[in-house]
């Protein structure tokens, strides 16, 4: 593996029980590493804790949930690492959208419906770079071009509801790139799209990762996607990591029974008679 960029160690996340009788652990002892320029798949069924693990990295665990244990280390450019769980709110805001960005599963809910996509991407640029509004708007257009958004400059003033699902996802990826991140957290980025658009978005993410040297933590339930895009795989079940392996190793010789179940559920082409 390349030099570690992100190291999650023994992470715990819990939510309070309704009767006030304690806390329910939903992420338990999760450890994983993402190297610089590496694509790691975080795989598991719905409710396995994948998204909560990613949200914990950005300090976005929804209340009343909270991180109860562990550390999340982000390597510094000059050496050493900072524990994101110990940063001040201001320092964490600089990391969020700056060094680490997230592409959400539902871009329709991630965008503010009352502002144009150009305005929102430009504001993301200005949040992380000392540029004028005009420069930020030009950068927003450039970012939309970079993600192959159709007729980008003409549609800067379009509102989220005026875009198709694939266009919203491209705009969300453009906004994620506004802070020039080192790490992209992609949470089921193709789930809401049809098969053709899924392939296009995955191809775009691969291209961006390759051209920009991004590290990517790809959260998905689809091992077929993992096989096409990832270097390593982390498999979660019931809030815990059950297996970590290289992609080829995992598909050739899965060690955990749950991983074998996931692989057995993959559709297979039947041989012609």
C-alpha cells in the first residue's frame, strides 16, 4: 500500500437509547487505512455502518449520535498526522471540503434548492481560496467543464431542480473538487442513477482519481463496482469490519463467510447452450 493518508483506528459511534438507559453502539472498533492516491471500497449491506464511518471522518455524525472511541488520523503534507477527532470546530471546517470532500448519495438533498448550482460551487471555491466572486464563478464553470457537465457555462445559473439526476451528480462532484481535496469520500454515488449513467459517473471518478492523484473511499453495497474501480476492499457487517483485502485476493479467496455470501449474490452470466 502507498503512504497512509487516512487512518481510522478503533472507531466507535453510538446513539442514545430512547428510554435513556444508555447508548447503542452502531459502529464498533472500525479500523481502516486509505493510502495516498489509493481507491478503497467500503462495502456492506444497508445499516452496516459504512456511511456513519465516513460521516465521522468529517465530524458530521447526526445528533444525538456521537463518536465514542477511536482516532481518525489525517496525514499532514509536511509529515506527521492530525487526529480529526481532536481538532477545534474551526480547524475541522478547514479540513471539511478542503483536504477531504464528500460526494453524497442524494445530490438533490445536498444542494440548496434556492440557489443556482454556479453560485453554490463558487461559494465552495471562496470558502477555501482567497479569490473574488468573479474568479470563483469562472472557477465554478471550469470545474463543471472538468466533470463533463453539458453546456457548463450556459447552465451556471440553473437551479438544482432543473437538472437531471446525472447532471446533479456531476455538479456535486464539481463542488467536491472546489477545495482541491486530497481525499474524496464517495457515498453510493451511483445508486439513484440508471445503469448507463452509473457507468458514466464511475468512469468520471476513475478519471479524476487518476488525473488528480486523489485518494478515494468508495462506499457501496455493490461488489461489482468494487471489482471495476478499487485497489482494496474493507467489508463491514453490523457496525464492524469483518474483512480487509486487496481486490484480487478478496474475489479469489474471501476469508469471511459474510464476504462469501456477498460474492455468491453477484449476478453471473450463464453460458450459452
